[in-house]
């Protein structure tokens, strides 16, 4: 009789342990990026709140660029993000004087990102 009670208790422990092993803890990574523009470009908004993200997550945000200068500008973008990769949909686009363009930025958080709060700059260049 004692042996069956022990086996039932051990069996219950194994079921609980197996269920516990499948719990996945996801990191929460608050992220904000500043968007800077050069050479006669303006950008709105100039700060992007990417939200609280998890590793490997991709999030898209938009901003409006305006060429306030007198010459056409070819757009390029750089960033200094250490939390992941930033891409956009306007690389090498020609923006005429007084023309505005709605652009999309994508941030993909690195799979190896660790817990923390991150901020970084995106620079849009016109040449």
C-alpha cells in the first residue's frame, strides 16, 4: 500500500515538472529611437517609440521626410542600434525640393538581445 502511494506522488511530480519545463519566459525590451535628418531634410516625428519588444520580433513605424532645400536629394539611412537591425523602404530614393515622403522603418530585435532599455539614433542623409 505504501509503495502505490509513493508511485502516485512521484508520478504527479513528474507531470508537474514536465509542464513547468515548457514555460517560456520572454524578455521585455523597451526601445526608443531618435530620427535625425541632414542636408535640408526634416523628419516628423523625430522620435520613434518602438514599444516593448521581445527577441527576434520585427516592428514597423513610419515617419514623414520633407526636402526643404533647393536641390533634389538622394536618401540614405544609417543607424547605431545595438539591439537589432533597422531597415527602411526609401534607400536611394530621389526627393525633389519641397517634396514630402512617408517612409517605413523596420526594427528587428536580435535573437540574442538581453533585458534592458535601449535607445539609438537613425540618421537620414540627403546628398
